[in-house]
């Protein structure tokens, strides 16, 4: 992913209008990516090669006319190629250009794009409820965002968890990496694991480790259990529907982590305290959360703008369901997180020297 550092400050009204028009096109193209992803159009083109609208419709089990419109829209957007645009409508052959499977089909690709479309659709699912929440100050429960949000979130992070969690992030803590490989088998607590890809990645990277995942959302835990079974690691990975802030949460773990979820929590200090308790004195906790600047400023860079979008539409309302709430939102800045970690009793807060476009890595001990 390439991120531009910032967009122009002090733009003219015409430029802002132009930006909004471009956003309309981009947003609609993302919704059309969602259509192709959910209906299996990209997959059929990837598996069977170039095809006409009747062929794609036949393979995907969809209506021919709708399918042709989608294929033409995709070619117009530059997402698909059409080798014979002059041919009669039903004879035009569309194909996924070389390498585009990594964007639209491969679930473990670090340049995956279909997951982004799904999370966008999930994010806007409860918009009427969101407007009401703005008026009342109530939250919008994570469950109400539905399957596209939960699955989209899991799919967006799965590639990084699969390829980077053990290989780069934990590798940046050689003592933890060594413990996870050693005997007696290490125990790991994966807090807010959603659909379980972090737990699965850990079990695969560390064949001796035993992982317990804890997440509040029942639907996510059910999906996580299915993913764990499909990955063949159910003998070492258990998924629990549990509030990680529960003071009764007990156990002795060698390592605890929480990926992209502390900013969603109404009481992050309770959860961080529980994590500190779970790993005991000298144990290590890893918090992976958003890489945003230390202070607010207008005309943010692309990461900040994306995080504010998720915050307004999803994370802040999710974090305002349980009262009282610290009301963090997605844009959890470094000083805010450090305060939570200190209040939870951690004496040492280090940042791992790991490069990542959107994540920052806090190692907590003490
Ligand atoms: C943005 S999702 C991240 C899921 C997963 N870690 C990932 O990277 O895909 C946040 C998750 O934190 C969970 N969560 C929030 N508060 C929690 C709490 N107090 N205890 C356990 N899980 C919690 C939510 O249910 C949700 O699955």
C-alpha cells in the first residue's frame, strides 16, 4: 500500500467539490467490488480465465444482464480487462489482469482489496442507528454492524497476521519468540481476537504454543471456532466468549496480545490490567493499535483520515455502548495509550522498532 503524506491544505471550494465527486466514484466502485466479491465473480474469472457475461453468469449462478453490467463497470473502472470491446455485448471477453488475483481473490495477500470493500459495507450497515446514537450519546453495539463488518475486519487483518505477526512483530522481541518455541509449551492469551486469525497464525508459527482467545462478540467467537477447526489447530487453540475486562478472568500465560481492539473498549484499563495479571510479573503484553500522530491537526495524512472515518462510523459508537466509557475512538494517540497502560500498572512501555503503515506496536511489562 502506498500512502501519500498529506493532501492539500486550504483547498478552494472547487477543489473540495472535485474531491467529493472523486470520492463518490471511488465509493461506488468499492461497493461494486463488494458485489463481485460476494457473488464470486472475481473467483470465477480467476479460476476459469477470460469469460463472457453469459459464461460468468452461468458459473456464478447469477442473472446474465446484471452480470454484464457489472463486468462492463469493472472494465470501465480498470479492475478488469476486456480484450474485444468492439464485439457484441454478450461476446465480449473479460479477464482479471495478471497479478490482480492478489487484490481481489487471495485471502492472504498483503495487497488484498476485496476485504476493504466488505468492511466498508459493514461499517455503514447501521447508519440510522448511528444517527440516533449521535443525538442520544448511546452506543451502537458491535453485533449490530453484522457479518460484513465482522468478516471484513477479520479479512482485512488476516494477511498481516498470517505473514507478519510472528515473522516480524514477535520476532522483534527475541525473548518472547524464544519462549514461544520452548518447553514447557508456552500459553498465549489473545484478547479481542475477533474471527481468530491471530490465534491461528500464532499456533502455526509456534507448533508447541497453546492459545486461548477471548472476545465479547458471540458471532465472532463462533466464526473463530470454525476458522480454527478449518485450519486444523483446534487441539492447541480455544476460543472463549468472554469480556477480557472481567476481573475473574484467570490463568497463567507466558504472553498476551491484543490486536486492533484496545481503542474499541469502553474500559481499556480494566482489560490491560487483566492482561498484566494474566502474564504475571515480568511477563510481556503486546498491544497492536493504530499508528496515528501524537496530536490532532487539520488536514491529516491518509492514515489519520481513514482512522477518523472508522472512528465516526464504527469504533467510537462501539466503545460507547457500555457506560461509563472512556470514549476513545479509533484515533488512539500515543499519549492516550500510555496513560491507559500506566493506569493498568505497567511500569515499562516500549515501542517495537517495526515498520508498518497503519499499526504501532507497544510492548508492555511490569
Ligand atoms: C476491531 S475488532 C479486532 C478483531 C481482531 N483482533 C482483528 O484484528 O481482526 C475488535 C474486537 O475486540 C472485541 N472486544 C472489544 N471489547 C472487548 C472486551 N472487553 N473483551 C473482549 N473482546 C473485546 C470485539 O468484540 C471485536 O471482536
